[in-house]
């Protein structure tokens, strides 16, 4: 028997970092912000996504055609969902910046953060008001008040942290230009609230102008990010001014913390996966009276009625789960999330949030078989966009691979090929399903379900398949070259199979 | 101007651990399990809590009395919520144990974990079937099938990890008794499924026996935990057998990873806080037709109708937020979560999950003023139990403070007093509110709202209040002793104010 080992090391594996750091700060009342940030991420991601529920709960009775009033109702709810999603991601990004400046927290900061969260949760309600009463300025007025309140709380947090400098990020704490920093950060924080203050003023006498200003608040960060990125690709990176290096990390344009991007994404995937089972439990438990009367007491017969719902549920859960898996694999290889990557991630998540809609669409077949083709296509489109934006994150990361990727995943490695295959699976499958519904119109449902069931197995067999494909690619040129091994082709077209992945024949 | 600093260090502060470790493993396809575990925690906590939604969405029309059929409906839904919550926490604890054995993951394990999650999400549906059709054995049969499927997936994960030992926890990896470990762990995993297999058999001819067996599966871990703890307190800790030290950490009775307890709790608090705004957005946006007809187009008048809802929303959000804050402060001082602490935490979270019900209760005043007293009392009771179990975690931790607490929080320190005050605030406030509704029956709503608004300020002023209280306590004995400084009281009653907190006069 070996000497008795202490059980502690095994237990502390996961909690090691937090345990090690917790105690030295407890004495002066400061705490590490890690857990508060995870909680904020979870809260914000759920708020961003949960507004898809009113969209999926829109009741369309079987005899009712897909008429104007229903279309309008659906459109308003989708608009609320998208606006909420965008503004919450903007608020989340601002929150991330803020706590890159504030390194530690104490009780007061934790409470102020909760106040900030509470104000953010109120934003979806103002959107609901806005889209239900587009020509009453109250909705936009409340929205502006909320944004101003959020700005005020953030300014309070900032002011408090600068008043007790031991709470600040060590880099700023040691800096000689602390007052400069403070002014710079406060200016960034007051950007949105100032615009909203003007918008609130306009809402009292000329409300269309306030909608314009609101759109500026929501979209400006995205537009400016996209523009600066395009400019960067076209002209090359702008020469930074002499003293801006110090400011860079706290700027609106610096990269986001990879860990918080992951936490926010996890929250969105988790809530989307769970909303599905909620619908199943609320809608698919048959009524005891129905079972007695319609199915002569046979529960199995009653349940088999809603069989397609269960199939759709498992298909959708698998889709959400595998998209998370692809995202997880992708971010394993990522070192830093630059702004365009963050933007693409937001877009991907917005479509992931739409997946319960896809579930709703495909599970409604049993009731409304007549427009099943459109529904399958909408579902395919949602899955396609959610996955293609993930693929875009990867290609964007490859453009600056030295900065953004881990060395093992850079172009040419085997991990690179696996990553590529994983991310390409869903775009290809959904595109294929979409295309085949155009040809085989009658079997569209079967095709869609086949896709949902086949893709998980494809993921399991992926390593095998990629190895096989690489082996075939390596073997092909040899086979092709054997009949004419002596033919030299110096001016001819370049051999396509000769890629960095295939060192042998080149 | 100081020399230009690189922005990197500041950015990597939060992601440092994951970035530093990520790359060395990427080459052989293994990954750290941290992110997958956070995702699983988020998923499980949301599934555990989301079944409160059907409870809060139970429609009770104003003219309808609280009659038998409504009571039965509510009771079944609350039963589904509680059963789901308990079984999901059991599954979560098993998942935590499992990934204390498996240290690293690869793609196959990540996919198997997703399959496990998918099966767990199906459990609430089987509960819904069970409580809607208590005398049809199909529900319990499906439940048993689910548990067996979960067991099978967990056994697959275990088998896979033992087949590729580099995925195991380093301690087991190096151990000479790896085969012994494997058998021991598989035996623990097959405990529940074996019971469920028998229960599934019984469900075909004598279903009451299967309910009994199911209850065993759900409650056995809790009962055995509570029993072993009580025995430990009464008789003293049992002498461990000679070779059991090595097994200890993978036993059902070892402490849980603190980080995962935090992540699971965060998920519950976050989803509870967010469910509230969902109700607001779905129910409290007035109908455009109503506004035109009833309120002659005045949106402000229509909204002020549902004023109590907003007040109730802010009150409830503050309650959830502050309970999270207390939990966060508590776990800052905790080093390890022992089993009784985990059990108390689960009980506290189950009541936190009931808070949307409290919101629903208090926001229904506008419609049904006649039974407002009962509703206020139910809300007070929910808040009281959620907070008193947090308090119990703290007292339980104090019983073994050497093992469970950080040194700074042990008995006698100032942090200790703050902690005590923070955790006692909600139990005291809710008890006070409950008591005053018994005396001042007519003002019960006002009292409840006053409590909800006053407590956040109490938290803000807590440090001040505790310092004041300590100062008064220190000053009191001096004042009390001054009139009779010469009286000796050797056999008299001990001075109550002489506690370890007050070193001066003792």
C-alpha cells in the first residue's frame, strides 16, 4: 500500500485559484470580482435571450391564416427581441470595459453593480412599450431615462473606485496619469447618456428625432467597430498617437476579455437549451379529460399524438448543444477576442437565441401541415446564420492569427483542419437541407429531421472522417501522378491538391 | 512621460489561468474541463428553476374563488417544481463527483456530456406526466428509463476516461489501484439506475412500489447525508477503514467543489431575477385597444393602473439581488463546502426559486385585494426560509470553522460580525414583516413594500451600523460599571456583554 495521500489536492483542483486569492484580501473588505462578473454575465445573457419567449408563445390557431394582424404581432415581438439583444450586448460590452478598469470590488461596488443590473433588466419593457405604441413618446422617454440611470450608476462605480484606488486595476493604480484616466473613462461612460438626454428632450415635442438618436446609441459601437476594422484591412492599421498606448486597454476599441465572452455565450446557449423543455412541459402534457374521452384512457396513444414535438425537441437540443460545442472548440484555440470577432459572436448568438423559434416552427407541423415548407426553410436559415457567423469568427481570427490564435491552431496544423471541419459541418448541413427542400418539396420535414439526427453522429465521427479525408488527399496525387510520372508541367496550372497540409508530394 | 507599457497584462488578468493552460494540451486533443463544467452548471441550474414558471403562470380569474380545482392544479405544479429541483440537484452533485475524477476532457467526452445533459432536461417532463396522471405508470416508467440512460452515459464517460488514463485526475492517474477505483466509482454510478431498473419492472404490474423506489433514489443521498452528519455530531466522526483514505475524495460523502457550488447557485439566482422581467414584459404592456377605449388614449394613465406590479418587480429584484449578495459574501469566507452545507444551500436555492411566486403574489393585489393578507404572509415565509437556510450554512460552517472557513472570518474577527449582520438582515426583516401583519392587518401591503425598500438601504449602511453597534457594545459595560466600580461579584451571574468581541473590559 502506498503512503496515505491527503485528499485535499484533488478537491481543490477546480477552486484552487479562487481559494488561493480569497483570503489575503478578506481582511480589508475587498474581494476578487470574478464571481460577481460571472453572475452579471449570466444575468445579462439571460435577459438578452429571454425575450424570444413572447415570440415563440404567439398563439396562431389552426384555422387562422397567417394574416396581417398575426404578421404584425410577430414582427413587433421579433423587433423587441432583436433590440433587446443588441442593447444588452452593448451594455454587456460597456460593463466588461468598466471592470477591466476596476480590478477588485467591495460590498458597496457589489451593491452598485446590482443596481446597474436592475436598471438594465428594465430595458426590455421600454422596448415592448415602444413597439406596441410606436407613436406615443412615453416608451422612448423611459428608455432614455433607463440609459441615463445606467450611466449614472456606472459613473458612481467609477468615482468610487477612483476614490479608493486600491480597488483599481494595478496598472492604473501605479500610473502617474490617474486623473487623466478618470476623465477619459468618464467621457466614454457619458457618451450614451448624453445622447439619450437629448433624445429624451426631443421625445417631448418631436419624437422621430429621438428614435434616430436611440438607434445611434445602439448601433454606433457596432458601426464604428465595423468601419474601423474595414479601414484597418484596407489602409492598414492606423498609426497610434504618441500617448495613446496607455489608454488603449480601456478604450472602446480594445479587445474584450476572452473569459467574459465565453461566460456570456455560455449563458445564451444554456438558456436557449432550457427554454425548449419549458415549452414541452407546458404544452405537451395531455389533458386528463382529453385522454379519457378522445383516447379511451390510453396515455400512450395521447402522447404519440405529440410525437413530432419530442423529435423536434431532441433535434433542437442537439443543434443548440453542438453549436455550443463548436463555439467551445473554437474558443479553445483563441487567445484574444478582437472587436470584429466580438461583433460576429454577437450576431451568431442573436441567431442562436432564435433557435426556439425554429423549434416552434418544426414542432407545429402536426397542427399546420400546409405551410411546412416555409417553416423548414426558416429553421434551416436560422441554423445556417447561427453557424456561418461562428465560421466567420474563425476566418477573422485566422486573418490575424499571430495575435488571436494559440500556436497549435495556426494555419497548417492538424488541429486547424479539425477546427475547420467542425465549424463547416452545420453551415454545409443546413445549406444542403435547404437546397434539397427546393428539389424534394414533399419530403422537406423528413429531410430536416434527418439532418438534425445525422449531424451529431457526424460530429462523433469527425476525427475519423478528417483523418480519412487527409489520407485520401495524400494518396490522390500519387495515384494521379503514377500514369504519367515523367511529365513535367512547369508552365501548367498549379496542382490544386498541393497544399501545406500535404507535405509529401510537394 | 513614463515609458509606454504594453496593454497585454491588463487584458489577461481575468483570462490568465485558462490562457496559460490552454495551449500545452491542444496538441493532443485534450482540453481543460473548466468551461464545459460552467456550461453544465448553468444548464442544470436553469432546468432546476425554470419549472417555477408553470406555477406562476397558473391563471386565476378575479371572479373565481380559490377553490378545489385551482388548489389541486397549483399543488401539482408546485410538486413538479420541487421534484425537478431535487432530482436536478442530485444529478448535479453526481456530475460534480464524476468530473472530480475526470480531470481533462476531449471532444468525445464533451459530446457525451451533452448527451447526459439532454437526458437530464427530459426529467421535468416525466414529472409533469406523473403528477398529471398519478395512477398511470407510464410517467414513472419514463422517469426510470431516463435515470438508466443517464447512468449509462455516465458509465460510458467513466469507461472512456479509464481507457485513456491521461484524461483522469492526476492523483488517480498515478495511483497503483486504478482498477479498484474504477470498480468503486462504477458501483456508485450504478446505484441509482439499478434501483430504477427494479422500479421500472414494478411499474408494469404494481406501480406504488416504484414510487417508493423513486423516492429512495431522490431522497437517499439527502437522508444519508443528514444522518451521517447527525451521527458525526453525536458520536464523533467515524474511524475510517485502513484503505479508505484514498477513496475518500471520490466518495458520495466528500465535500463538493466550492467553485461549482457557486456556479450552480449563480445560475439559479440569475434565472430567478430574469423570470420576473419576462412576466412584466408579457403581462404589463397595455393593449392598444384598451388604452384608446378605457383611458381615452393616455398611456400614462393605463400604465399607472399596473403601478403595483412595477413596485413589486423592483422589490423582488432587490430581494433576489441581495440574497445573491449575501450568498456571495458568505462563500467569500468559505474554503470548502461540506455535505451539510451543500444540503442547506440546496434548500435555500429551492426557496429562492420560489421567489417569482412571491412576486406573483404581491403583484396580484391590484386584482384581488380580498386575500392580500395571505399573499403577503406567503411571500414573507418564502423570503424567510430562503434567507434562514443561508444563515444555517454560516452556522454549520462555524461548527467546523477550521476546515471550512478562511482564517479572517473565524469567530471573533470583525469580518465575522459583518457576515453575521448581513445574513441576519433578511430573516429578521421578513419575520418582523410577518409579525406586524398579524397586528396591523390593514396595512400589510404597505408593510411588505416598506420592508422590500428598506432592506437594500440597510445593506448599504450595514458597515456603519455594525461599527456603531460594536462601539455601543464596547461603551455600554464601561457606563454600566461606572456607578459601582468597586462591587466585586465573584459568585454572581456572568456579565452577558463580555464576549470575545469586546476585549477591553474583560
